[in-house]
């Protein structure tokens, strides 16, 4: 899967993916054809979505700055970051001073081309490295050429819903805009498609809604078109920046302690991976819209090198040398385990709530009694704090008889397995497995 | 009372008390006759109690293992722990290898005979010390003799309800099974009877339900027969392991901060006794049933050498040398003070809630005003934290005028004296006494 | 204003202000005439107020102790603290031993005359310094003369209500009793009148009820006469002891975390003033009545040298040398800023709650996108704890775009600006200003 992911990353990287246009369509078609099937849909330009309007579609075929000798010193065809996204067509010769108002560069990162956009203000611009800027003749005239088109057409996005039986639905969203930037967010797009393919092959209790859309306007348009359905979503994740060389990070939901968060914390704990916890922030990605007052969907984000945090963020240095397919597959595995946990957070009701059931007659209790000894006490002392407040650091492999008893004790139809995990510290998988066994014994029922 | 308790302990210790049978009847009769009156009741074998069935009654008159010379090398008459409880009759000669499957011993405690039971699986067994085992000839044959009887009859328990007037009822439960083991639980049985006798002599506000029954099946059968009444119980204690030489311990209720817990914490604080706090654990005694999802009665347990925690637990070394009557009476005194606190946790409503009442005209305020000085402030600073969160370490003897004012301030019909204790740190007895005085002045009414 | 306040302090200091009588009337008239207008009202003696009765009015024209030579050794006209408030008339010659039962002094503060009262017990007494006492001849006879009158008349108080539009009302109460004592409470009386004048000049959203009344009986009588209105008060402050040389202190409301408290904490934080936090205490002033079970109005008190805490409290050393007009005006400024905060704690509802609104089309967002960088993350890390629990120590001047987004995110019609302050740490003024701007853009509505 690492090899496969490497091939896809290389194929998609050069495509100029903006918030609309043929680049997005091309990228989605490749993912659909080469990874897994999903629906590709279009929303017409001019569609009103709450406070916003879907903008005209932007396409670009060429753009450059040439010097007086006709030599292209900045060439869109060499790196699509050179053009400010949504630049209008230009074909004009101008002095450096005039041109400079349209140039974007980073003096403190002299080799990097920054990434800039102007979706809602009709203008044009070029991004270049500071070294390239220094080489330009400040007295000369330059020929500026942009062969772009801004016309009413549509915004393109992808969607696939995997139906479960529980009535609960989770969202996995990623953004398909951003041109040749690898970690943010080509990595997210590829992981999204791999995760979708994996889930299709599983038998799932819950439903999972996968969307891949342009950031901000795409999410807003999607929410607007799917208002009732989105209002019912239990929670979800925005997939972005998942394949960098640095640390794992997790951006919490706006609630900070939702199942969405607990499933991630528990997965990292189980894998013994340290991660940087990022509190919810209004800056970020589409969680801002999914969690807005009307929808309030709790959204988390697992990153490997979180956007904003790594030096080459939003520059040409966020390229295929920065990320790796291996890292991408590692993060995929984490997301996959997180989903296992979402599937495991069930709530049961004891079918024998009056006293402890007779475990012996079901073969769940040793026949010779009396031998529970100091071991029992030691065991308890280790993983119970005073007044049974368990330290959240534990993820204990417990004694089965113990787990049976705690499950029967807490299963009142309101306390979920994650709640019981937080009260006892026993591993969620173990709680899940023992609970399923008790269900087969008709001692627990799912609520 | 120490002397009296010593006599009873010695008389009861040798009796073979299992979950049913004549040993239990004999022990209950002695307590009833020599300590205090209560009802002795029987539940027929075969009675269905939720998920359980009352088992046949077990009685035993003799049991031994004899060597080929006829010498009894293991003899039930020397120590009733030698026989696995509920062993079926046997009269058979067999090789050591065959016999060994039925032997229980503790290699790491070579002098101790362990305590074992087999209530629900028809089998037999002997418990012996590891030293005894080592002396046996592994090549020899042995004569095994058990003269026991398992026949439908009944399960025996004791019960006494002391009626109060408040409508609130508390439970004091102990278990009468376990043969010659002193701390667990002969000590609990004796304390239970002494406490019952004490309470009968007092004028009590609340009702107290005292039950003495075989562990597990006894509690389950009792809950099943008294479902509606038990559902109304406010809380209670399981009395066990109360006379060891070691530290006091308190096993919290499953709620961890119920009045049942507060009354114990406060008593220990008042007596300046350090104790080991044990969080609620599903392992333990009948609290597991009393606190099960349907009943959810909060149950605490005060121990001196808690079961599981002391080395000789469930062995022949838990004998009359291990415990002392003096320790038993000390713990009795603690339980008695705990009950005082249950009686004192009243809730009042101010009859003059509009402003502070005129204390002067009732002789509750000094006639010459103006002299409250720095002392007042110093006093306050000492026993109030910021924002009046009192440290739970305090148990202050306060100024009476202060206590009057706080009582009148907080008595809104919802805030109990224990709540006021937690807000102000004043001793519960003092709050109680001053509240009763304010009641006589018609400034407070009981709710 | 310092100069003005100095003049008023000097004019009012010598007046004998008890809980009733012409001294109070005189003082209120001067404040009304020289500072700001308010209503002066009377409640007849004998009026029943809950558990109390308005006492007879007390007036005094002269009082002294003269030695056998006729020399006045203790003279009310030199310091009105010499007379126990509410002393009955006396004209008698007596031995020192007899007289001594009526003398009050402080052995550990030999220069200070204490302040004493006897409102509800008909008696008489003199207060004198311990040095004065020592000079008296213990064998001699003394002539005691008190020309006082206790007759049914009335209790006098001042009141002014400033009407706002929000329907919310806050209380500012001070007590006008206490004779020649400067910090407690002449300083409070003068601050009260200055604050009232200031508020009248402002455009206010809320209503403010200002009362100046004798402590205890005045507050009780006022509550009794205004029961329904007082039950609707949102909170308030008792103004006392505001001009000493020592530290600021704040006595919390009985709730401890009410808006009344938050507004004070925030003001002190903003002014970078350290203060001593005093938890709510039943000892104190009229908060005892305002917060009594029926009314439960949360009342705070800002002090500069809190009553009880400074050495010369309730003695003749609490005089104009102890306090300063400058300190008084400083505390006035704090109260004024606290009121600003009460006015700023608004709750808004987003008018575009579905997603983030299009800020760009309203000129609230930079036109060229993509440049939010590491700075954003650094900024956040600094002022957000894990899971967005902000440390209450912060009072951050934030980035406007950030504030816009957080306001729109949290404004769900239930979360007030103070709540948002506690979640984000941004300055309340800044939140208020940006919220008002968003209201002008029709993005927020006041609820």
C-alpha cells in the first residue's frame, strides 16, 4: 500500500487544484479510478449558500513573467504555486515598480515560493522565491502573461456514504483545493481515498459520510445542500496534513472531551504514540463551519506535522520530498483504529440487574471458591485511584472475571463502554469482547 | 464489654459455619441468647431468587484422611477448615496421586490451612498445610472418609428492624458463613450483635435494618424476598473484618461521596484516626448485590485489617490469636459514632428567611455592639479558603454566634447539616446542637 | 475631585451619625446639596420589619464625666465616640466602681477610644482611651451627665434609582450610621454619593438602585418595604471602608463566581492591582440581609483596608489622618470600571449561525489569502490551554479577525461576553467593541 500510495502522490502532485476548475475534476477522477469509487458532483456557480455564493470557475493554461529579452523568468508551468489562485487574465508589459505590487515572496525563506489566493477579489499576482526577486532588474520592464479564464460553470466535489445499521453517522471530510502542496493537503486527499476503500470492505455498525471538497466554500455549499442530514451527524474528522516527518498532533473538537476525542486519545495510548494536543481553535479548516452554532458537529483532526506548525507550510517546500508514503500509511492505520473504537463504543443494559448473576452456572466463575487473595487487592490498588477515579493514563489488560463483574455493574443502559473504560481503565477492546460474550450469555443487551 | 466479647468469640470460633446447616443455626442462637434478641428465619432449599436457587443444606459430622495404619493424618475435628465446604460424602481408599486432585494447600505459607468451598459443584476436598502435605507418603494409599449430608432443607439467617420516625432506613449487614476464621468474619458477626443491642437502647430518628446472612446467596435471597423494602434503603454498611491488629481501612460506597461515606470520614477525623481509603471495588462482599443496578444502595465497610489485605486472610492463621476483643470494641465504638452522625444529618428551613433575625431579643447576641474586631477576621482567615471552599481537613469548634448565623443563612430546606459542615468546617455535633437550640427558638424547622 | 472630596470628608467627619437622629439627616442633606440629588425618606419608629421593629429615634446634645472639681475629664463634644450610641439620659454622681461598669476601653491600644453601641438594650456608657482611664482616681466620685433623648420619631435613609432599559437592576448600598469613624464608613458614604453623581451623567443599559441607610435595621426596613423590587435585583455591592492606606481587598458574594465577582476580578486584573480575596463571610455588613435565604442577592464589597482587618478599626484612630481623599477617588475609579463591565456583559446571538459568514465581502477579511502562518499557531499556543481552558490570569489584546471569529462561533444566545472572555482570554472591552461592530454589520443580535 506504501508503493501504491507513492505512485498516486506522484501522479497527483503536479495538478493545479484550486477551489474550482478542471484540476479538481482531474484529481477526483484519478482517485475514483485508481483507488476507490465515489460520486463526483457539481454545484453551479452563482448558487447561494447561506451568506456565500459559489464563485465562477477558474481555469488556467499558462502564466509567466518574461524579461525584455523574452526569457520566462517566472513560469507557471514549472511550478503552479507561481500564480496567485484565481488570477484574472493579463497580457501587458510594465515597469518593475508596477509589477511589484503583484508579487508575493518570503524574505525570511529565500528559496520558497509562497502560496497565495484571491478568490473573491478580482486581481492577479505572481508568487516567487525571494532569490528570484533579488535577481530581477528593478529598472527593467517585464512582460506579464496570464492565460486564465473565470466563467460561470461549477464547483466540483466528491461524496460517498457507507450505510450502517445503528442510525449513527460520522463524517470524514477533506479538502481538495490547494495546488502543488504535499502535506497540506495532497496527503489528506490520498489518505481519505484509502480510508474510504478500507471501510467499504468492513462490516460496520455506524454510517460514514466521506466528502472531499474545496475548503470553506465547498464545505459551506455542502452544508447548505445537506442541512438536515448534516444536523444529524454525531461527529467527525477533517483529514489534513497527515504525512510529514515530524510529530503527531491532534486538534481537539470544540467540546474537548467528545467520543471523537476519546477514540483518538485511546488509540494513541494503545499504540504508545506521544502526540501534541492542540486545543480547538477557530483558526484551522472546515471544522469552523461544521461546528458553527447551527450545526455544532464535533470535529477532530489528526495530523503528522500540523498545518501552521511546520516551517514550509504553504510554500513550495511542502513538496514530495517533505512527506513520505510510509508516514501517510501510518496515519491511515491510526484513523482506522479510531474507527474501530467508534464502532466499539456501545451501551448495554444488564438483563440481570438485581444482584450479581450466577456466573458459575454459565462457566464464568471458578468452581472452587475462597482463593481470591492478596493478589486481588494488589491488582486493584494498582489501577484504581481513591474513589475509583481512574487515571486516564491507564489502558489495562484486566482479569476477565473482574471485567465481567464491572460490565454487569455499570451496564444500566446509560453508561457506554467508553464511560466504563474511563471508570475502570480496562482496554476498550477487552471491554468490547467481554461485553459481546455476556451478550451471547443473555446477560447484557445492547441499547 | 471486652471481656464479654472475648467469651463469645471463644464460644463461637470452633463452630463450622457454612452458608447453610446446623452450624449457622447454632451460632445465631448463641448470639440471640447471649447478646441480643433478633429473628431467626429460614428460606427453603430450591427457592428461586433472581438468577439463583437456594442450594441444599449441608451438614457434616466427621471427615478425615487416614494412612494405611489407620492413623488420622488430617482430621476435620481438629480444624474445620480441613474440609472443603459442601464436600459430598466419601468413604474410599485411594492412591496418593488420585487423592492429590482433592487436596488444597499453600506452598508459600507452609503452616497455614487454606479455606476453600464448592457450593455449586458436587465434589469433595481437603485443605491442609503444606508441611502436612510434605509428610505424606507419595507412594502410599489413604483412606478418605467424609460423613456429610446434602439434603433439601433451608438457608438460615437473622434479622431485626429498629423502627424510627424519619422514614429513612439504613442497612447493617454481615455474613455468617465462613467456618473457623476469626477476623473474616467471626469478628463482624459479634460486632453486628453488639451494635444491634446498643441501638435498641437508644432513641433513634431513623430506622435500622440489621441482617446476618450467608454471603452472596443469603444477600441475594434476602433482596429477592424484600425487594420493595430494600429499594427504599438510603444506604448502609457491610460489617466484616473488624478486629485485626493492623490499620483501619474504609471501603467507599460506589458513589464515593454519599452521606454513608461522609459520616465515616467525619468520625475518623473527629477521632483523629488515620485510615486507608479503599475505593469501591466490585470485588468484596455483598455490597456487590446491594449496589447492583436495580438496587443501587450505597454500602460502605469499615475494617481493621481489611479482607484480602492481611497475610493470613482465608487461612487457619486468621484465628483468635490474630484478632482481639479490644480491637473489636474499638471498631464498635466507631460504628456507633457513625450512626450518631447519620442521626445528626438533618435538614432545616429558616423560619425567618427574609433577613437575619433579631438575635438580641432572644438573648443570642451580645448587648453592647461594635466590639467584633480583628479576632473575627483572623478566625475566618484560618478556617475559610478562598470562595468559602473549606478544606475537608477541618473539624472546627466554632464561635456560637457564628454558627447561629451560618445555620440561619444556609438553612433553605435543601442544605443538610453535613452540607453546612462541608461549607463551613464546623463540627457536625456543634452544628446539630446549635440547630436544635434554634429550633427551640422557632428560628429553624426540620424539613 | 480629590480636593472636593477632602472638603466633604472634613465637613461630615465630626457629625454624630447613629442609626437614627438628626446627625444622619444633617449628613444626608449635605451630600444631597453638595454632591448630588437623591431622595431622603423616613420610616416611623415602631414600624414592624420582619423580625424587627424600627427603634425610637436617638438624639444627643451633650455628655460628659466630670471629676469632683467639676472638670470634664471625658467630653462628648471633643469626640463623639466617647458616648455609647443610644445611651439613655443620666445626671448622677457615683463612685468610680459604679461608673466603671459603664466604661469601655482598650488596654492593648492605650491611645484609642473604642466605638460601642447599645441600640436595643436601654443603658448608657462612655468609651475612653486606656490612658484616660489610668489617670482617673479609683477612690473618687464622678459626675456623669448625658443629655440624650430617645423618642418615637423615625429612621432616615437616602435612595435614588437610575433607570436603564435592559430590565436588569443592580444595587449599591452603603451605611450611614457610625459616628466619627473615617474609613468605616465616612469614606463609603462619600464614595457612594460621588459614584451616584457619575452614573447619572452616563447613558446606562441597566438600572442602578442607590441606597444609603443605617446598617442592619436600615437594610432590613428597606428590604421589608421594597420586598418585590428587591427580589428582582441581579446583584450589587455594599460600599464601605474604601480610603485606607493599605491593600485593596475584595469580599466575594456568597456565590463566589457571580458576574458581580467577575466584574471586580476583571477590573483589578486590567488595572494590574493585586488585592486580597476575602471569601464570603456571614460576618460583615448588610450583604447578610441582602443575601438571606429569601432574597439571595449576590453582594460584593471592594475595600481599601477592609473593616475588621486594620488595627484602628472601630476606634478613634480611624480618623481623617488614617484615610485620604486620593485613596477614596482611586477606589471610586475602580467601582466605576466595575460598572462599565456590568454594562458590557451582553449576550449575543449570531444572525448567520450556519457556517462562518463571508467576512471578506464586509471588509473584515484580508483579500489575499494563504498567508496565515506559524504566527497564528504561536499566538494560539500562548493563550490557550489544552482543551481551550484559558487561564484566568490572561487579559489578552487579541487579533481582531480572531475575535470576530470566536464571537461568531460562541454567540448562541446563551453565552455572554464574560463567558467568552473566560473561554478565550480576550479583554472584555475588546470583545464588547468588536461585538458592537458585528452588530452594526447585522452579524450579531443582542438577546
